[in-house]
C-alpha cells in the first residue's frame, strides 16, 4: 500500500522491510530478532535495522558514498503479558548513502541473514526484488518507478489529493485519506 503521508511510489518499495526472524520456527523470535527498513528521500537512500538486543552486523557496499553509518540504542517502554509497562531497549543500525556508480549494492547481514539493495543496467531493486528505473541526474541518481499509463495517472491523482489533504482539516482531511487509500489498491 502506498505511503499516503508522503506519496512518492505507487508500488515500488511499498513493503519496505524485511524481518531477520521466522515466527513459523519460533513464535518468540521477534523478541531477539531484528527488522531492516529501506527508505528513499529524493537522492538519499537509507537502511535502518531495529532490534531489542544489540546486534553485530556486516556491511557490504559498492558504488556508493556513505553519508552516515551509526549504531545507537535507547531505552523504550514495552509491556509484559499483563500489560505492565517495563523498560526495554531498542537498538538501531542506520546507514545513509548516495549512489555514485551505475552498478552497486548496499547489503547488511544481521543474524546470518543478508538483505539489501542492488542496482545495475539502469534498474534498482527494493528489498522485495521489485524493479524501478535508476536515473543519473548528473550530480545524483534518482529512482523512477516503472508504471503503466493508468498507474501513472493514479499516482498523479494521489499526489494531488495529498496536497489538498495537507491544506484540509477535520472530516475533509479524513475523506481525502480514505480516497487516497482506495486509489492505491
């Protein structure tokens, strides 16, 4: 589903995360596992991995300029089975980069599972393997989603509705959100 708060892509990178655990094998694995998210902000790309325990990670890069790479943690309130608040920790590994070469990748390996983004031949793949065009804008590369004419019109309409929504309040704002969600399906 499209991000209605900031509609950039209609289909590409809509499922922007990969879990480093398997609930089918261990129903409590989410407690010790991690999850990696991928985001694009104009020409800045970002992988962010969150977990409840500190994780060692391996980073592999090619064709990028790393802007920021840091590992941090903070105390966060969580709840036990009886809805009692207990203090827990949230650990984060964040990597931000720009693409500098027409072929490359950024992969992070956590708990033996390697996930990431790769590009070549003017195409880039999101975490789920969906392809988009990678355009060289001179100073920076940018992502351009591959859409049919109907899908392009839908994305244009959603972006227009988002601008109207940002100027609206109350019931009108709510109705515009619902309309954008309907269009994105």
